[in-house]
């Protein structure tokens, strides 16, 4: 059925070709250059540290915050990554996940705070988050490639769009769940709005906020294979190569590498939330 003509495709292409790229092209280039430096710096830093040293550090952190079981699994996982010669790829994936998660948290938590404390902001933010979460990830790979080219930068941008909503939603939820009697008591003792936020609401909301950060990190890691389609290095590329060559073993090895990273990061960040 075609009741009327709605040339959305033509309007979108005209907007991108005639206004977005000519006017904002230099701005996107600056963002791309900055993110390239950050991603390369994190990747080179992870690869510079000897795998044995990084494994020991990871085991110590896991043991201290998540328990002996997670520490043992971290050891087994790191040995696995080294034995199948995927340590560099794992560090590349980890770098993209860390950068994307950091950006999501830096932007998501303040937006979540504003959303929880301002009804007008919440009305604007909520449909945007719905759009970000429901739009298929392959759709926003196209503008990411168009604006930032191929490689780690568009992967971080696409991962940010996919993974940021939980950080916003859980921050807003955590602040809204702070009991009203606690807020009233704080105001009665003369707390300013700033003191109420930083000394009462955020500390009490921290377990929920940490749960949001945990979900953000897991969603970022789940984008590893999709991001490899636009040139992102790492374990996703290994899986994609296995798919293109119909190599079941290679795909399994790359997939298990992602699983190892996911479980270790999930358990450790969960433990941070429980101790918050």
C-alpha cells in the first residue's frame, strides 16, 4: 500500500551530503583524531605490559574484590588466551571496550542525574534512549563509517550508542530510589542541593549505578563481533574471519576468548557494585 510519498531516504542523504559533512566534517575529524590517540594509547599500554604481569594483576584484583573462584577463572582464562595466541587480539578488544565504557559512563551518569532531578530533561532523554536501544546496531554502523571511516574510532562510537543507555537509566533509577525520608532529613539538617546530591543521593544510589556500568560494559563487549565488520581490531575480527572462511574452530576460539573477557569483567564489576 502506498497512500503517499514519503522520501525519507532522499531527505536523509541530502541532509548528510549537503549539510552534515560539509559543515561538521572538520569537527568529526577532530573527534576521530582524539579518539584515535586515546584508543592507541590504551591498546599500546595493555600490550606493553607483559602478559604474565597483567595476568598477576588481574588475579590480585579478582581475588580481592570477587573471590578465589573468579581469581582462579581469571588465571585459566588468561592462560587460555595465551595458549591459543589471542592475547594481542584480546587486549585490542579490551581497549575498545574500556574506552567505549569510559565515554558511556562520563556522559551517561551526568545525563542520568539530570534525568532523575529534572522532569523536562527526563521527557527528552527517555525517547532518545528508547531509540538508541531499539535501533538495530547495523543501522548506526553506516553513519559511523561515513563520519569516522574504518577502524577503532567508529567501533567506539557505535559501541557507545549501543551501550550508553543502561548507564543513564540505572543512574536515574538509583537516584529516584533514594528514600524520601532520607532526603527530607538531609534537607532538615541544612544540606544544599550539591551536598544532597554528592553526599546522600549518589552514595546511596551507587550499587544501582555500578549495576548500570556493569551492563554498559557487557553490552560494549557484545559489540565486538559487530564492530569488527567496520574494521575494529580484536577478537571480533577472529570470529568474523572464522565465519567468512567457514572455519568452525577459529570461530570457536575467538568466541571463547570473548566469553573469557566477558565473565571476568562481569564478575569483577559486579563485585564493585556489591561493595559500593
